[in-house]
């Protein structure tokens, strides 16, 4: 299992567009389960509506976890995504 913690810098947080892109990226690693945790709530990154329902806003800290055969590649790709988009 690989994970990282990230503080959201985007003014709008994780809204529809970045949530959709994040979900699509997570789906590109079918042999790896990617989750996003905010506080005590954890959802699979592939579940778009649940991801948006976390209500992640600017300044919120999230933990992203990847577990599976491609966990290292998934963690690296997701880390890059968060740094470039959120």
C-alpha cells in the first residue's frame, strides 16, 4: 500500500471537472484500488459522486491511498495530478 497526504490549494477544491479527471485517472489502474480520505470518510476515487460528496475545499487535507499491483505507478500519477490540478 502506497499513500500520500495533500493539502488542497485550488480555490474551488475538488469540484466536478477535477473530480471527473481524478476518477478517470484512478480507473486507468484497474488492478489497483485508489481511495481518497478526508477526515473519517474514505471513498474509492473511481466513484465520482461519492468523491464529490466529500465536499473537499481549499485548505482541506486529504490522504490518497493506492493498493494493488500498480500501486507505485498509481501513487506517482495521482501525486502529479494533485500537484498540477488541485
